[in-house]
């Protein structure tokens, strides 16, 4: 009899332990049968950058076209704020999360929080280092960096002294664009200096002013985004030098600068398309469909001639 009681107690403890590993009922997202019942949460790294404004617009247009709802939060390039923002979206009962990370490592805790209660996560433009992400919707940043380096070689020749303006340290886009650039540049260009300017135009100006003083013979600059490239151009114009500048994104200010002859080129992304594809991926996941782990949006090197 005692043996039977002990077995019953063991089974009870095992069942209780299994139950404790499940999220509480209130935290589980409800299954929605209609698109009109779906609420999407969008966390953007910053809305002080035209690229991410366009990305947000792409999400909004697609959500409206599908009849869904979206809640948008702006991290203002603050990784701690972004984690809190995502936790707030979870509390508001979103059915899926679209996250454009400020920092790919820092956002991992928020992704894991969503994983724990079964909310699917799709990342845009930048990935998360940890946690389950259903899909990353982004341009091929490595290929884009290679395109910029190859263009410099084509126009200026091998061993040309160049400078690299890096994005936010820790962002996957920073790592990947830099990796692609160096895949080519380390073999055929002379990268005399590189420094982070955090994807910011004002910082691009300040950093470029300092780098010009230390590297007076530089002939070209590759900036990890157009905002930094435009800041670098201001510094270059003030110095009176003629230096090729290539950016990354294809925002309106950069395209105008290319047409006016102030900027050489940009590796143009399609941010609205990235937003649209991310919404589609979230919808498919919520409807039980399989999605590709990486969904690529095409790139194009834009110059004055094309």
C-alpha cells in the first residue's frame, strides 16, 4: 500500500512539474481565425532615419491592406528601451512581433520572452543573436558591402586608400556590411581607417572630420548607411577635398545627392518591400504555414548613370 501511495505521489509531482513549465493561460496568444482579429506589434530601432520610416510605412500599408491592426513603438536607438517596448507589446496581447533590432544581442532577451509564451517573432533588416526568430527579412548586407568595394576598385583602381564609417556596434547590419566590404577590400584596397558613427548623420560628420585630419590622402569612403554618408559629405565639402562617397540604403536624400553630383553611389535597399514581406511572413506563421528563415529583398547599386 505504501508503495502504491509513493508511486501516486511521484506521478502527481511529475504532472505538476510539467504544468509549471507552461506559460499561464492569460499569457498565451489566442488563436485568431480571421485576419481582422490579428494584432501585430512593430518595434523600430529609430524613426529618426528615413530608411526606417519607409520600413514602417511598408508594414502599415500591408497591415491595412490585410485588415489587421498594428501597434508601433520607436526605440530611439536605445537598446534598453527597445527591450522594454517589446515587453509592453507582449503585455498588450499582440499576436505576432515584428522587430527591427537596435542591437542584435540586446534584443535577444525580448525575443526569448516572446518565445516563452508562443508569440512568433519576425525580424527586419537586422537579426537577433539568440531566441527563435521565424524569419529574418532583409537585404543581403554582405553582398551589398562587396558591391561597394568592387565599385571603388572599378573606378579608382586597386590599393586605393579608403575609409569605412561603421554603423551601430553590435547590429547585425554593421557586422554584415563590414564583412562584405572587407571580403574584397582587404585584398584589393587599402583601408586606412574605420570608425563607428552609429548610422547617424551628425556623427558621420564629426567622425569624418577627425578621420580626414589623420588620413589626408584618402580617396574614397564607404559608409554603412546613407545618413553617415551624407554627414561625411558635409565634412569633405568643408575640407575642399574631392573624395568618393558610397552609402547604403537608397534614401531620398542620398538619391538627390547622387543626382546633384555630391555623392557617388548608394547600395539601395527597398525598405517598404522589407516591411511588406515581414507582415506577410507573420501572417503565414499565424496561419500555420512554413516560411523561409531568411527572406531577401533585392539590392541595386545606384549611381548618377543608372
